[in-house]
C-alpha cells in the first residue's frame, strides 16, 4: 500500500498505475492555530510506503513524523519513504562555527522514522552515497538522467543523459559568490552555431543556468534550452531564465511545476517492485 497526501494525488495515481500497488490518501485538517490533524486508513498492511516529495519541506517533515509514527501503531512493520525530491541535502558540512549540518540532522530523522528511503537525484556534494546522508541499509538514489548540468557537480547527469541520447557533452565550471551571484566558465571546444541543452539536477534561483546561457550565447551558440530533474524554482526564477535567453525549460515531475514534461513515476515504480 502507498499512502499519499491530497496535494500529490495525481503523482500517486501515476505511481500506483505503474507499480500495481494500491494507493490511499492521508486526510489533513488544519486547526485555526495552524496545527495539523492527520487521519490515516484505520488498518494498514505490514508493508507501507509513504509518498511525500519534500519541496517546501518544513511543514512536510512534521507531517512525516506524525504519519510515520502512526503508521507503525496501525500495523506497518516495513515503512518506506518515497520522496521524489529530498530536501536539506546541500548543507553537508559546517563552514563556520555554529552552523547546523542540516543533511546530517534530517538524514538521521528520516532514518529514525523509516526502514527505507527512495528518492531521485539527491543533491549531494561532499558525500559519495545517499547512505552516508541517511544511515539506513536500504536507501535508493535513482537517476532521471536517461529521461532528461551546467557545472562540474552535474557531470554525472550530463554524461548519462548525453550518452543515452548519442550526443556530445561537456561540463562548465561554476564559481558561486553568493546565493544569486554565479560565475560560469565554458569548456573548451566549438560552441559557435551549436544548439545547446543545459542539464542539471536542481534549479532553484535559476542563476547558474542563466549564467551558463549568457556565456553560451555570447560565445555564439545558436540556441540554448535547459532541462533539470528538480524544478525547485523561486518566484522570479522563470523571468531570470527567460532574460538569459533560455528558449525552452523542461523538468521532471518530482516537484510540481508548469515546466514538468517528464514523469519519474515509472522509474520509482520499478524500484518499488519486489526483486
């Protein structure tokens, strides 16, 4: 059985169709003071999956605490979190005294709540595997690259996506000077006259893709499009991408957005089927 929340019913249905697993909703009620009341199905099987993509994560993490603990009480012995997008993974080290290493904190929280975690393209930097971030024996980090960056952190996605589609590829070098200040150095090679597709795992402010696009167009690229796994876009990101000359922007449906063009539901369904 897969449990979902009311704002992810469409994705849950697609996942249910692809996996053959039944889907039921978790009911939510919000009290006047903002607190939540959740209601799960009264009887659960031994194996339960909770679907929750963790964009805009803060309230959703509270929901997961409430839902996971209650699912145990209702009979779930094997509990899996299916999080197409996994939040709080970028802060994996403390760079100043007193900084919270959110990846470690949230990773341990999820490990306490669940027996397994399935996600897509987690945004990892200085850790090699998802199991280092979430200390569980069963963690699955799927890649959407065969379905679909402009910097070295995205080399793995660019390589897989380009090879899968039989296209040449290269990686830009990014220097970040702040949350919205990004400098991008283009790779050596012929750019003039080329139609370029930028590939990345996450787009949030849009400034990395925008900087890459401006540099490519200045170098003579005929056209620049972009595709990402997770469109975790800030309010002005669309305007930023358009102003930088990006013609088309596509994403997968790990995060609901008007740019969603590719579904990861079949990919996740394959991972959920018994071996």
